[in-house]
């Protein structure tokens, strides 16, 4: 098994280009199965989750061709209704094929999806939405969904789930009649999916809000669509630049996707400049917690969009260990995401884990290199950041989890001056 070997305490400097948004690429790949015409997707990140998603699409009957750097052609003349078991269990996004399969074939059969180990991740919202659209659901080890006809409906999601919203959208665009989706997720990747579907002939309004209006059409056409940049990756690199005291320019970003992220980082004394799609983090910033009015300890908490993204909670927790002062990190959305902080404590971080959702971080702490194991994509990247600002050498195992979400990470970081190598443990 390959591992990362990192020598810390070297500032990163230079320029880096933001990758395409993983969480937009995955539903857009699934959505390509909604038509029998060719769909070309641009700016697709070359990561493990994308590889698995393309493999599933191929085994469902789609013809996949890589036609350029980060560019794929998908054509789905005839598709099957049963997902391949091993790949479907490998990633949570496999459930995103349910909506397109129901719309195209009237049936979807799949095992419980896999994904990050960050606590219980219920599927009820998907099934409740499908049921309202006329889908029959059987559960016996596998999920078997069938529908003679999808019918538009007035949906109110019991939680603003990103993937459930995306599944409801993909099922509704070919359903008969009108659909309203209330309490819909509205993250940039949900917006990307909607814009792609509109370019294919879908009728969707309310994009970017939590109420979507969809008028079903009989058929969708092909399209060429470019995925937006990954604001989670951008936020990760901002945190890395700050804690290594480096200077970094990130090209191809969407600053409007980072407004709440900017507010949260500002609570830690971290600021950046924007020039169009370029974000510049300057070196020499004084990393210091900014108290709330009245001198109270500030809180950084995640929330559905446009709140602070939960996928950046692990990242900002590591950043807070290098900042002067005390801050409360409140992870509201996943019950096990904060459990990785014991590894940071072992590196020398001053953190009190109050409960599964809240951690009090006091800094700055001198982190020491350590042996680490990545539990999920974002905690894994947080460990990379911790190792790069720590004194001494670190070894990170289970890097498969990290590379599920970050494209060509080692080479890109080495280009910025990071001392990081990927090699087999026996080398």
C-alpha cells in the first residue's frame, strides 16, 4: 500500500490551478445517462471517485471515451438497470444513478452505497422523494426501485440533502407534469447539475435557491458542459498556505463560492485578495483569533449552503491549531467527522473534544511529525496540512481516501515546494 512521506515546516509558494468540482462531476456523469445522445463533460478531475463513477456508467451500458485532458464523452444508447455491486459499494455517489435509471428504464437496483466513514448518512430523503414521484421501493439487502411512470409532484425534502436533491431533480426532468422541490440543497455542485440539464433541454427554474420548479420533458438532448471549480479544494489550499506561512495564487477559482469561507477564515486572521478568478494569499499574515463583539470566543460552525461547508470543517480545525487564541469548531452535520482530532492531539495540538460535534481549539501549537491514518477524504487532507506545517517527518497511510477527492495532489504540492513523496512503505 502506498503512503505519503512528508517533511514539514517548509512554506509553500507559487501558483496552482483549481481542479474541477468533484461533487459536481459525479452527478453530472450520472445525468449523462438521461439521454441517448452524446454528452461531453469538461474540467472533470482525475480522481478515484470519478474513475469509479465512470466505471459504473460503463457497466450500465454507457460508452465512455476520454477525448482530452479532463474531458470525457459519454453516450448511453442502451442502459441496464442494475448497478455493479463492488463499484456501487465503493462510493456514496453511486446512488446518483438511481434517478437517471428510473427515468430511462423504470427500474434501479443497487446495494447500500459506500463512502466516507463520517457517521450515519441516511437515505430516507432519496426514497421519500422517489415515492412521491410514483416509485415503488423494496429493500432486502439490496434496494429495488420500480416505476411504471414517473409523475411530477410537490416535494418537500425532510432534509436539505445534496444527493437526494440531485436524485429528485434527475428523476423529475423526464417525469410527466410539473415538480416542485422545496427545502432543496443549493450548493454550487447542485447548481452545476441543474445548468447542465438545462443545456440538455430540461426546464428548471429557481436554480441557486432552495425551491426548484421543474417541468418534465419527453426527451433530453446531448450537450457539452464545463464543470465549475472545486471550492472545497480551493479552501484546502488557502488553509495550507496560511499555516505554512507561504504565498499562494490559486487560478480558476470562483470567489463568489467562497463568501462564507472567507468570513470563517477571517475569524482566524486569514485574508486573501481576489482578481477575477485568481485568489492570492499573502505571506506574513498575523494568524490571530478575532473575538466576537464583547470579547467572546468565536464559533465556526458548518451548515447547508450558503453556510460554511462541512467538507472544510476538518481543514479549518487544523488551521486553528496554528492560530493565536481560542475558537470553538461546531460540526453539526455529521456525527463522526470530528473524531480525527485525536491524531492532531497526538501531534501536539491543544484541542478539547467536547462531544462528537464540538471541539475547542487553542493555539498556536507546535505540531510534531507523526504516523497517521486517513479516515476520509477531508480529514485526510487535513492531516496532510498538519504534516506540512509540523516539525519533523510524518507518514500518512490509507491515502486512497485522500486521492478520492484531490487530483494529482503530490505533484501539485511538490511544485509549490512541499516536501512530500508518495511511495510504497517498503521502498
